C-alpha cells in the first residue's frame, strides 16, 4: 500500500485533509491473512496427522497526517480530531480502498488507534484496521441480460474471476416477462440446471446462491415449492450459461482476491 490517500466508507481522505504518511511501518500491501494449521500427533507415527487449516482476517496499519493538497502540514485541532473520529470510528465493516489499487476493496473497521504523536498540534496518528476476511474483494460487478422470447441467442458467459475460490456463487435476479413462466438456467460448464416454475408476469425472484436463499416479491407465495433447489456456482474462468424462459436475468458478483 503505497498510496497518499485512501477511501473509507465512500469518502476520500484527501477531501478531509487527511493523507497517509506510512502504511504498516514498511509501505507494504496487505495480501492475505495468516494461516493456522492444526495437527494431531498419532501414537507411533513419525509424521503428524493434518487436522485443519484456517486463515485469520487481514490486519493492517496506517499512519495518517493532516495536510493540504500542496503538501503543507496541518494541525490536529480538537475539531479535526472530532471530525476524523466521526468518520473512521464505526461499529460495522466499511469499504476501505487504497488510491494505488482502486480495484481492490477491504471491508474494515478500526481495531485500535494510538495516541496522537504531535508537537504543537502537528504530527501523525497510527490507526490499526481489522477486516472481515482473510483476503480483499474486487469491486462489485452488475450485469443484466435480456432473455426474452424475442431474443434469438439465449447463451451468455459468466466469469469467475476470483484467484481465491475455485467455485463462486453469484447473486441472481430474475424478472419474469409472462404468466405461468418456467425458467431454466443451465451452466454447461458445471453441468448444473437451475429450474424455477410457474412465475407470474412481472414477478421478481432473487437468488442468493452463497447463503442458499431464494425470495419472490409476491406476498405469501412459497417459491420453494416451484424451485428445484439447485444453487448456481461458477467454476474459475468462463462459464457458458444457457437460459430458457421469457425473462430478464441480472447478476451481482464480488470476487475474493489476493
């Protein structure tokens, strides 16, 4: 992380007169969380038995300074401390983006903020962040595909661009364009066939494949009754998808990345 400013919760630090003086005391970029490996030693065996692997959430630190666009060092006044605290101190994970890599998002919150190191109100503050995962994320990608009956080619390509996961589960939204509509989403790469039957005209169906949740906007309708419970996933790289039924398909994807 070699940037001069950062974006937190959608706000550029430079807009608040805050710049990065140093990150992690070394100018390094957080890549992935540390690994924990649990072993079990078996009696009379020289090698331990591999038990499980887990990764810790990413952590990183930055030293921030008050400065203007011309590089003139500013002052940590009580008002500035209050303003920065209102912005950075949160109780939920917020998106953190370094200006030197705008395609990588960390969902982070402050874990610790050291005392200010100042002389005559000029100086820096060290801020420690903890993230919600062992890796970063790509920017959110939205796509929409017209799969109405008027479209001749109902084949699309969805790509799993993660370099972490071999399988990725996208969010999928379906807008039915006719009454008593039967929809199929066939992933010819994985061999999956997602089926949802008896949709009404203008019915919206949202499928969270990762959490295995499906919802319809029609009140009191049991959508599970007409769903075959196949949860779409994408292999790494391009996946060739065929859609059957009169509908519009939308996808939302955000990939875990190193």
